[in-house]
């Protein structure tokens, strides 16, 4: 992400040494993989999210949220509507 190890550690809530292990790919000769939670946190940082309080509208259970508690999602996170008349792209 172009950050110094110390800055990455601070932003992710990790020790600098863990960043070093992740970059190296091993710790004391044993393979180290980056946990999904850290990968997701890195992605969040790249799109400008520096913290999350867990309060977000869930499309799976909208009934559990009161209307006033549903935060507005940033435009870049909203789903893109597909034009029904446009040809579908083939997926690999």
C-alpha cells in the first residue's frame, strides 16, 4: 500500500513486527499468511475507510434496523444498476 511498516501497523492496529512477518511470508521458518481480517482492513484503508463501528444497514435482515439508524452508503459502495437492454458481459 506504499506505507512505512510503522504506519501500516498503526493503521491496522498491529505490531510493526507482524507487518514484517507478513511481508517476509514466514516467522521463524514457518509460513505466515495474511489473515482475511487484515486483508479486508487493508482494502478498507485503500478506499478511505479508517474505522468502522459496525452500524450499517444489512440487506440480509433489514427489519432489525430502524430507518433512522440506516446510514447512507458512500456512492462508490452503492450497487450499480444494470441496464436490462445492454448485453451481458461474459465472465471467465
